[in-house]
C-alpha cells in the first residue's frame, strides 16, 4: 500500500461508522496470538458501514483482508500491508423466527448455538466446539462430528468486494469440504439458518459430550489454528504426520502437538516464520514418506519467506 495509513484512516473514518485505526497490532485478534500489525483497521458497527468501507477500498484499490475471529489464520510477522476489515464482536447478534434464525456474521458460532439450544432448537450442536464467527464458519464450511454448517444454511448475505449488496440462497453455493467458492469474493454480514425443535436438555447433554471429546483429543491448552491441514482423501493428516515421526518436533517456539499431530502449537512465543517452517517441513516429509501432498486448511495472510530447515 503506497498511501500513508494515517491519512487513509482519517478519510475512511469520514465514510464509515465504527472504529478506524492506522497501524493496529493484529496478533491479539488471532487464535495463534502471532503476527504483525495491519496498515489500516476498519471495524464497522453496522452492515451498511461494511458496504461503505468496501466501496472505499475498491475505489482506492487497497489490498483487503477480511478478519473474523482469527481462528483459522496464520498472519505474517510483518503483518498485513493493507486494510483489515474486521467482522467480529462489532457485528454481533441474532433473531429467531420460529425454527429459523438470522445471525450477524461476527457472532461467535458457539454463542449462537448455545442460545439456540436454550430455546430448544437443534441441528448445530455438533459444531459447538469450533471457535470462530458465523461468517468464518460459512466461508470455511466449518464442520465437526459429521456435520457441516452447510446442512443448516438457508441463505447468506453480505457485500461484493465493490461494496454492492450480495445475497445467495443455499442452492447457489457449492459448499465443499472446508470451502464455499461463491463466498470467497464477498464479505459475509449475516446467515440464515434452519434449525429443528428438540428437547433442550438432550441437546445440552450432546454439547457436553462433544466438548468433553474435543477436550480429550485436542491440545486446547496452547494457542493454535486447530487442524493445519485438510484431511487428504483416504488418510488422516494427523496420523500421516505422526507416522512421519514429527510428533513433538519443534522449530523455534512452534511445536507439532504431541497430543494431536494435526495441530501446530504456539508453545513459546512462536513467530509466524517458526510455524511456517514447521508447515513446510511437514509437507516435505509427508510427501517424501507417503507420496501424499497435504493441502492447508489454515489461511496464510501476508508475506511468508521460504527458507529451508
Ligand atoms: C482449537 C481449534 C479447533 C478448531 N476446530 C475446528 C473444527 O472442528 N472444524 C472446523 O471446521 N474448523 C475448526 N477450527 C478452525 C476455525 O475455527 C474455523 O475455520 C472457523 O470457522 C474460522 O472462523 P473465524 O471467524 O475464526 O475465521 P477467520 O480465521 O477470521 O478467517 C478464516 C477465513 O474466513 C474469511 N472470513 C472470516 N470472516 C469472514 C466474513 N465475515 N466474510 C468473508 N470472509 C470471512 C477470512 O478472510 C479467512 O479467509 C478450529 C480452530 C481452532 C483454533
């Protein structure tokens, strides 16, 4: 970005609502707690504000990064040299209409699921342990325990990257494993979901079971992005990594989890370069040993320099 961030921040503050800031640290907004600052930060308080930020970015041709709750990103140590459009706590809330709900994209997936369960509405309880926002979950087609968010999605609303309104019905979105191609070039501001009436106490128990299983299997005591890699057809990424003798291996402050080899943990003030070097090591080693090319689930944001280990 060539323009002065402070000057752009002043201009942007005139066109949108919510918070605008130049050179804001981003690491606290990621589950990894890693990464440098963003040149420009915009956290609109309304859906209309998001549209206006996008029109501004489009007109000035600035690089855009849409940040939800940052639980599936690895942000470069140099940060993001453009605008970070935050759709998190600033755009939070939902409305029930019988068995349906309209949910703002920044709402925590788990908070919404708990609210639905309290009302005796099920269908998403399998997803309760997934950190992150509704927008991030739609964009990633997040899933767990055989359920993906696509199963309950009726429609997605938001804006195209030029700031024009966008609406997609479920059947217009080709959801796949951790992907939703039609949502890649848009900013999601809300989703509409179809739930099912069920006994609230049974749903609560199911959620407790799911959280207990996740707690047993996953290294939740350290910052991470969850599974770094997608599940390759016919394999589990974690067991391939384990069989490649990489469990517990560390580079700098980053370590392959001894509990679940699909997770790379920030155990000791890791840098993004440490995590990235471990990602590359895993990719090389798994390919050499098993001929399997692992595909990343985590989104790398900013610049990463290749270096050999
Ligand atoms: C401990 C742990 C466990 C996890 N377990 C699971 C699991 O079981 N299943 C699973 O699927 N995932 C899991 N994840 C990964 C992650 O939680 C999900 O991918 C989640 O849906 C990401 O949501 P987010 O708001 O944090 O997105 P972010 O990390 O902020 O962003 C992820 C991607 O979505 C885009 N994005 C975010 N918000 C929007 C928006 N409003 N509009 C457009 N694009 C947007 C971003 O640009 C980025 O490309 C886990 C992560 C952790 C840390």
